[in-house]
């Protein structure tokens, strides 16, 4: 509560400052134009300038205050009902995947950048030499292969897995949402788009991993069993593995970590990978279209149930 009051005071004083700035700018422009003949053109110029100032200051307010607004809207609301977003099966896949990928990055990157001091520290001091480090890399690889096969089985044979896979397929609405999000970030729209179960950002995350896994497992297997392949296949495989490995690491550290750790809405971390649940306010805020769908379905079920009870 104390935090909320502080945030409100901060907001008020910032808005006062910004408003004073706008008025000052307007006064300056009016002074400049006093000596001149006030023509229609100047009037339009002054109005445009004021519009521009108000717009950019408003953007500044929104940017500076967004973490505190989110604080008030999401974190401090009573939690109410919980919605299960990810079931146990999917969460277990994700856990095995991140453990494997962390192992693969720690043991793979020093091979790509052997000249760095930290690479020598990781391979020699931490892991006890190259032999151990390549063995651990292969253990991580087996973990990733298991996740890949497990996920394929999940999206083919589980009802929820199949549903989520189809919902993950990008469509025209995602392109529109991406454009509207950019417009919102640069202040051209008052509100961002509303998302359903998966936003275009989450779809991008999913397909980047999907594609990355195919490349990493395929090229890694060629390197692992190089005696079965011609030399040029090994060279191509190594190049792909090395470059895609760096790209995957950067995608995880920059894109994925921002979305699930550093984004002010979830900082220091979204715990959904652990409990799989969203509160009602998180659901309304992040997936309003899915929330509406669930509500509609539930009320239809209630109506149908009471109808059939009335008939009996
Ligand atoms: C996120 C997943 C992975 C990352 C980030 C990763 C990263 C890397 C990197 C950076 C290298 C060094 C390449 C170079 O010398 O330039 C490497 C080597 C290697 N990787 Fe991976 N890798 C991943 C997954 C895999 C998988 C799934 C396999 C096996 C199927 C695999 C097998 C190998 C092998 C055999 C080598 C050659 C060095 C060695 O024998 O240990 N990697 N990896």
C-alpha cells in the first residue's frame, strides 16, 4: 500500500512537471510570434508544435511510469481465481530442456571461443579438462534429443499438445499485432493489441527453439558420428552448429531472458515454468482474448446445464 501511494505521488508530480513544460513551450512560441502578423500558417505551426510536444511528453510519462502502473494493475490486485496455463507434462519438458541447454551452452561456447580466459577457466578449472567437457556436452545433447522426441509425441498424441501446436502456427493476425505493438511502443497508438492464448512474441520464441533444435541436433549428430559422413558434411555441420549455437545462445540471453526475466512486468522472474498458473488479473492483462473465450464457454455451459435441468 505504501509503495502504491509513493507511486501515485511520483506520478502526480511528474505529470505536473510535464504539464508545466508544455505550457512553457506554448508561451515561448506565442512570444516569438507576437511581433509578427499572426497568420493562419503560424497558428497551424503553433498547434502542430504543441501537439508534437504533448505527444512526446506523454510517451515519456508512459515509458517512465509503465513499471509502476503494472505494479498497481497486476501485482497488487487480489489474486482471485487461478488459470492453469501449462500442465505438468509441458512444464517437465521445459525443465529438462533448460537444464540441457544450459549444460550445452556452458560446454559448447568455450570450444567456439578457446582463446578467451573464461573458456580456459570453464574447461580446465571447472570441468577438469577437454575430455570431461565433451562428455558433459554429449550428456546435455542426449537431454535435448529426449526433449525433442518427447515434445513430438506430446504434440501428436496429447489433446492439449495438439491444440497448442495448432494455436502456435503464425497467422495474419500476428503480423497485424506485431505492427500494432511497434506503433504502440513509438507512441502512435494509445493501446497495444489484445492477445489470445499465444502472442506473436511467444510464437516467435517457440519456433526459434523448434528450428534451433532441428539444426543443433542434426549438425551435432554429424559431428558426433563424423566417421559415418564425408569430410565436407562434417565441415558444413560444424559451421552450422557453431553459428546456430551462438545465435541460439544470444536468442535465449537477449530475447527469451527479456520476456521472462527482465521485462518489468515479470522481473525478477515469471514462475510460470514452475507452477504453470496465471492469476485472473494476469490472464486478463496478458491473454484477454483467451480469457473472454473461457468466460464465454463457461457461461454457455452453465446455460446449457440449467436448460437441461429445466427440461428434466
Ligand atoms: C542448444 C544446444 C547446443 C549448443 C548451444 C551447442 C553449442 C556447441 C558449440 C558452440 C560447439 C563448438 C563448435 C565449434 O567448435 O565452433 C559445439 C560442439 C559440439 N556439439 Fe554442440 N551444442 C548444442 C547441442 C548439441 C547437440 C544436440 C549435439 C548432439 C546431437 C551436440 C554435439 C556437439 C559435438 C559432437 C560437438 C563437437 C565437440 C565435441 O566433440 O564435444 N551439440 N556445440
